[in-house]
C-alpha cells in the first residue's frame, strides 16, 4: 500500500514538473515568435530549427 502511494505521488510530481516544463517551453516559444515577428500560434519550432541548421551549414560552407 505504502509503495503504491509513493509511486503514485512520484508520478503526480513528475507529471506536474513536466507540465511546468511544457509551460516554460511554450512561453519561450512565444517570446521567440515575438522576437522573429512571427505569429505566436503558427510558429513551428521544427521550422525554426531547420532554418537555423540550414543557415549554419551554408555559413560554414561559405567560410571554407
């Protein structure tokens, strides 16, 4: 009984921490959208990271 309660409490705590992390990520994403003058609702982090990766690759190629 005690072990189950401890595991359940641990799961609840982990879930709350995960929710907090997602909230932090969402806030940072909105700040990034504002910085890039993008629509907060339509900004895709995948697209941003893909663009950054492409820029980096082209920049390094230009340096060579």
